[in-house]
C-alpha cells in the first residue's frame, strides 16, 4: 500500500515533534507525512520546516479539526490515508497492524488511544440509530482506503466538534464497516494528571442536533436521542451541584447553551440534508472549496513550495 499520514496540530509544538519522531522511526521510507498546522503561534512552522521527514506542511487559518483533515486530504497522494493529531505517538506495531488490516481488504481501520481517560475505546461496538448500525471510530487515530474518503467527500466542515462521529454515521449509511485493532495503538499524555477541558455545551449540542437531522431527518427516534442526552447531562449537572462541584448559575447557563445549540443544529442539519440528498450527506466536504491553505511547503515539488497557495 502507499500510505499518507495527515497530522493535525495547533499550538502543540513539543508533542507534535514527539509524534513526528515516532512516525520517522516506525513507518517505511515510502510513506508520506503531511502536517497541517492551524494558526499556531508557538513556532510550529519553523520547527516542522527544519525537519526532512515531513513531506508537506500545510498552513491554514482555520482552527476547526475537520478543515485541517480536509486540507491534509487534498495534499495526500496515498491510496491509504491516515488521520492523527499531533499530541499522539504511534506505538510499536502500529504500522504492521494497519498493513495487515489493509491487506485483508479492511476499508476503515482504527485503534485505541492509550493514556486518555475521558472515554472508553471507540471502534469496538456498534449502536443502532434509526435501524442503522453505527460504529464510532477514533478520529485521532484512523486510516481510510482512499476510495471511501472519495465516496464521503472527506469530512463535513460545518461540524464544530465530534466530526469523526458525523463521519461514522455517514460510513454506516454507505454500509462501510470499521475494523478495530488493539495493536494499532497510539499513546496520549492527555488526561494523565486527571485534568479535563471544559466542555463547550453549545457547540456539543449544535453538532449533535446537526448530525442527527442531517443523517436521519426529523424522525422522532433521532430527536429522542438528543432529548435523552440532554436529560442525562442535566441530571449529571444536578449531581455536581449537590456534591459541591458545580453551581446553579453555571447549570442554568449551560442549559441555555444546550437549548440554543440544539435548536441551531437541528435547523442547520435539516438545511444540510436538503442541500445534499446523496448518500454521502456532506454539503461541506473537501470538494466544496479549495482555499483552505494559506501556504503549502511541499518537498515533493521542485522548489519545495506550492506556488498556487496564498502568500503569508
């Protein structure tokens, strides 16, 4: 197989360098490494340009992860495309597991992220949504056969968070399975101190409402999942207040964010479903624009830079 690895990063230079070191050690020389750098201000650009093991550096001005993934996909030439984020280090055996799966005709392959404590592994179990069997995958450690990405038109750039979950639902709509391999593991230092990032409740529920209505329409069972999730999160917030970990003011503020985010996501999801009635369900995919890159440094080209990219 010819392999392209897309690594997304934003203001995380030191961990990105560890990620790239591991890729250089554990990938065959024929592999292609593409770094997509958001609007970082920590010297990431200079650090990556100094390396000779990165084939392409794509600079973008957008902070959205799905935009980063699509920008990397545009630059990738491999028939298998991997998406990682720069905070993760591939472990020994990662490449061998991927190669074995692809050789066995797997179309989408994912594996565990070790060291992360915010959720259990994804890709091991399926859930039924409106009669469709959906297997969530790890968006920060996933490989696609290129033909699948072309059928999906990449990732939906509208989704503010949980973009891989939206892609999981669309994969299920195309009857494409997800293969989970414990050997295809990456390591994360996130969460080892017990800390977690504050949730943006508005974006979380905007994403949830959007992907439910976009992929399934205004069906009661789909909308019921949104309501059940909101009730569960509200109950968790009440328990936090009772235990002294939260305040009623914050709980009410989060509730307003949930309602506003849900309403916007439901409306935008219905609009997106109308805009793209094909099986890919992606009106904001990789083919819809070609202005993501601010600048592209491409070692594959004669002068090391893409002349078609906009100047800094």
